[in-house]
C-alpha cells in the first residue's frame, strides 16, 4: 500500500462523537452503533477518536482530539496522570466528580432497585489531595533502565508506572516515591522486592516490603538508614500476612492507631489491617452514621462486617448495646482490644462467615435489635438480607463501596421485606477515581 493510501486508511478509522457518560473506571462512553470506552474523554464533550480494541459488547478507543471540551474540564495536577492507574478523573473538577457520582448512585437506585430517593444527603467530602493513607505500590527492577520503578500499576497495562511523586498519597509518603526507588535499587534483592504496602497512621508511617528473598546484612543496613532518615517504620513480609515482621529481628509489632476525636476513641491496627483509606472522610462518615442512627440507652445495634470497630465503638458511646460481627478473626481480636483500651463494656464482638446465611441459633443473633448497620465488601450482602429482615429493626444503615450491589440489595429489602428508603448520599472516599462510596438509610415497618 502506498503512503497516501495508508494515510487514507488510517483517517478512515477516525470518528467524531459526543460523549454520553463515564464508566466505573472513569472512561468516556460513546454510544450510537457499538459502544466505545475512551480514556480521557468527559461527558458532554465532542471528541475525535480511533477504536483500538474490539470486544463483543463494546470497543476500546484512544482519544485523538477534544473538539468541544466540557465546562468542568480542568488541567490535571499530576504529571503522571494518564499513564498511572491510581487516578482516573483528575481532568474533571472536584464539584463535577461529586455530581457525577451522585448521578451514578441515583441511576442505580432507579434502574436496579426501582426506588426513588426521597431525600439526598449532603455529599461527604474532604481534601482532594494527600488523602490516601492506605495503598499498595508496585516495585519493579527494570534492567533496561538500570533502575527500580515504584508506583501504582499503569492504566490498562500490567506495568508499574514510573512515578517520581504522588499527590494523592498521604504525606509524607507521596514524596518518598523516588527515594524508595533509589533505596530498592541499591539492594542486593532489588529484583526480589515486588510490592510495598503503605499505612499512614496518626502516630507513624509504616511500609511493609514484600520480600521474595531474605535481605543481606548490607541490605538491612541500607533499609535501616532509610528508616532513620525518613522517620519510617519498616516491616518485611516474606510470606503471607501472618509473616509480617519488623525490620529489626525480635522487635514487637508496635501498634499503629488513628483517632475519632468526636467519640474520644483511639483505634489500634496492624500495618496490613483494613482501615478506610481516607481518614478525614472516615471521621465525617462515622459522625453522620451515629447522627442518622441516633441510638441511645435501651437500643441494641448490630454492626455487620464491623472490622476493627470503626463504627461499632462510636455507636457504643451512645449507651446502646452493640454487637459487632466480622469474618476475619484477626480484626475481631483487634476490635476487642480497642474496646478494652477505650473502656467500652457495652459491646461484644463475634467471628462469623457472613458470606452465607447464619443459623437461627447463632449466638450473635440473640436480639432483639433496633438498629442494623452493614458495611459489606463490593459483592454486597445478599446472603444477610433475609436475616436482617427477620430481626425487624427500626432502622438499617447500609454503607457501600459499590452502587450496583447496594441498589440490588436495597431492591430486595424494599420490595421483598417491606423496608422504606428514607435517604441516601455519596461519600467521596476516593477523589479523582471512579469509585463511588455511598450510604442509604432505611426504616422498617
């Protein structure tokens, strides 16, 4: 094929269209014919693009030109945006991000749950930058570059993005990216250290290094020097989570903690434990949950998927009897310790598999319960809905990290079990990403 003919063939593949919406991953959606997902395109924009990969239900596209930009488009703050997969929406204003997430929640409630929300709660939001206190970073020795790259995975690629800093990680970790790459690159085991787990607590910044080979004495000295210089608390993880140990052999795993000042609580956790990623928004979320529930002495609250007591213990401060249930025994151990250290006696914790319906004789189901709070994983709480309904609580507060599973479960609670949706709202736990966290308050008959 001649060069002019090749250019005409390439041009023939280019298309222009208006963007109708965004995917869960923050990609622009173009409809009309076969749907195309285009990273970097925003709703309302007219764009020129080319299809790059074809699938049965949709195609993937590459943005070539923005012909008519959206009013809410902004300049991304991070130089790595577009390559790094840690963020997807830095090119959209924070106000528009919140509005988009509320629209997605409302659409899911209408389409999947078949309910209309009678009252929208004010969105919960915090700082747009430096908010991420938990993260899993990749580390990769790239022989061709002669260096170790540290960062999140690249967008739509299995490679580690070559970052120099990160604006969404909580200080001081965002400025440690390049120094961490230099540190690991200096180690003898640089090709055997693929991951860094980050946990920024109120009292320390912890880094858990996944090591596939034991560090040498020289390596340990380099790690020790980094920890001293940057004030980091370093741990090694040679195997599963149970293998995590301090850099210095024989040292105890000193607890990390975060505080919930409104409730005079200090919650301890280990560097690998689940805690809400956004500390500021978590404090607002806990405050609102207690306000919406308004429990008091004489009430009984069941907190499902309770973790280390993030909601359980603040609810117990009201004087109500509170029962927390969680599937991970290590988190329940931490929750019991947190209750004891904070002097809270009107609470109990149980380990249970919440992925299957409980037996009616299950000890933690001894009621009655006036309130039920649940904060399940992305898959939702399908297996627990009938149990919740059988308890006949006055109020149910559902906190969700996936609007689709939330809507599905609310549809069951409303249409099959007679609950009424009173209010719902979004929680901007992950600014600049497509993740939609939300909460919904229901009342019983």
